[in-house]
C-alpha cells in the first residue's frame, strides 16, 4: 500500500505536472472539508473522498479495509504536528511519499521576518495544557503556538494572564497562505477580545527576563484562617522535594495539600511533572488556586473531598507521592497509595510525632519498602520534623 500526502495552502493549489498525473490516476482520497473545496476540480470522476475529522477512527478503518493506494491532502507540512505522523504510526508497513509545503509557523515567520528557528514549538491542537504550562514555568523566551477551536488565542491569553504571565507579546497569523490571510502583532490583553478566525497560530516572545519565584517563604502564601501554622515551612518544603527524588519522575500526588505549598513548589522546580493535589477541606480548594495564581503555577489538578473516595482507575499512575495529611487513617491511605504507586516510586511523609514516624516506618517494613532518606529538621522555634522517604521496590 502506498500513501501519498500532499501539503497545500489555504488557497486553490497550482499542482506540478507530476502531481496532476498522480492525482488523476488515483481513486482513494482523504482530506479536510476545506481541502476538498480547494482541490475538487483536480479530482478524477471516480474519486472516492473520505473526510478527515476527529476522531480519526473512520478514516483509519477505511484505509485498513481497502489496503489500496491513497492520496491525502494536508495543510502545509504533513509531518509538522500533522496527519502524516498519525498515518505513519498506524500504517508502518505502508510506503509513504510526502510533498510538503511550508508549515503555518514558517509562513508566519516569513511574514514578520522572524528567525523562527529560535522558537520552541508547542502544539495545543487536540492536546491538553501540560506542555504549554511546562514551557511557561521553564521561562521559555520564544514560543511558537499551534491552536485549535477550543484552545484558541483568546483562551491561551486568558490562561497566561490568570497565572501572571503578562510579559509576552504575540505575533498572530490566520488563514496563512490563503486569500483571507491576516497577520498582526497583539498584546495579551488585546488577544482576549480580538475576533479570531480558524485556522490560526502565533509566536510568543518575552518582553522581560522575569521568571517565577522558587523557594517561597511560608509567610507569602494565602493560608487557612483558623490554621495559621498549617503550612510546610520553606526549608522543610525544599528538603522534602529533595527526598522525593523528582528529577526523573513523571506524575506526583500531594495527599493533604492544604494550602498547596508542596504542589506549587513541585511545579516550580520540576515543570515536567504532572501534579495532582488532594485536599479534604473544600475551603482549601480556593486557597490552593489563589496560591497557584499568585505564584504563577498553572496545571495543578485538584480534588477536594475524601482521598479514598476518588476514582483513580483511569489515571496515570504516580511515581512520587507526598503524604501531607491522613486524617487518622494513615494505614488505609497508604494501602490505597500502594495500589497505584509505580515500582521504584517514592513515598514521603513529614512526621511531627514519634507515633506517626513509627507507624509510617512499620507500614513500609510490612510492605517491603526501602528506607531511602530520614532526616530531622528544626526551623526556628517550631517543633522538629522528621522527613522520611520510602522507596517501593522495583519488580
């Protein structure tokens, strides 16, 4: 089976003699609705057109069933976050030929005279916020953004402003390569109300060198009004991050998040991590979000209520867990954590009493965990805290 993928712009294409001959001799075609309008006059009378729509199941099934040669039309470069990558992955045995055009960010770079090679590309097309948030937290100075109909320029600008990333300017382009092409420079505030048309993309460029603060003093956090001391002190917080060994981890759970100080510090120091916070107090939910906005940390997934009642079957499993609170049910919660924690994962408790220290260590011994780290810290006149890190054995 041969699959030929032809990249076109948002205008009626001018095909080479080679492509005209290839198209006229084919039967199976696929592309978006916009692509069909642009190329239909070139299609043979017996053409069978399959629309490309999300989800792609119908198209993939049809290609598998027919096992014939296909011609697929795509926007710009089909291997630049495009349909070409999906088809290569799904039909690795097929013979592929590509006829690319400039991708949208290349065209936008040409319009503004921008060295687009210096811009890190982030695709939000059909994707969640994680990679984009990571780029902001890492202080990326230049970003090229691919959008979709949900994560629009306005939605992206709103998220950036909500979490304090106002220090970027935006170079915008829509319908690039087409008759209705439009490009202009915008502020993030202007992007909130600007009338956008699809498809579009843009460049982000920082206007200063500011980056989010790390190692935040506990006095700077919004805290529970009736529990002013209920926050992990900054030196203990940073030592806890070290005990969790987060440099090579992927998913972190913060159980008993309270004000969110641990989750926030994890996001700041390890932006690659997906952070999930659990907190039983409903009033803490807004406090955590206030602190997340204050300290510029988007992307913390929060669940309020009883940790043991949260359905976790379809989640990515954590490889690092901090037990910040257990409501008198330490062993029950640890038993549940043990179900999800990946082999080799880290489990950390900050103990304020000999009883909690002994219970944690006894549980770890009974479940064949290794003691990885144990250290006593005293901050100012507060009671000493023992940081204990257990490691789940690899199978």
